[in-house]
C-alpha cells in the first residue's frame, strides 16, 4: 500500500505541475502572438523602407543598428529557425 501511496503522491504533484504548465503554455501562446507581430512589423520595414533609410544613413544623428546590413535579416532568420524547432517539439509531443 505504501508504494501505491507514494506513486499517488508523485502523480498528484505531477497533476499540480501540469496545471501550472498549462498556465505557462497559455502565456507562451500570448507571447508568441506578440513575437509574431513584432517580426512581421520588422519584416515589413525591411521590405519597404529599409533601403531608403540605409541610403540616407549619413543624414541621421544616431548610428542605428537596424541599418546594419545584416541585423534585421539575422534576427528574423534566427527567429524562423527557433519557430521551426518549437513546432517540431510541439508536433512530437502531440504525436506521442
């Protein structure tokens, strides 16, 4: 009987942890929406306005990292890679 009770205590703890994890997943979903919105806005700037700003960089008072030739491309590419990794983990967790 002791082993069963120990197992149930362990499972009870897992249940509570999964309830907390659910809240974290819900927050991650909200965070992901913000991440996607930010990336879309940056991508839109890169596609439409970046080149004009880049060509006029010497006219700005500040030296903007966003005008570095690779900074926007690198962060958007790295985000894409991370999203693919996340998707693979999620798919694997659903299929198992």
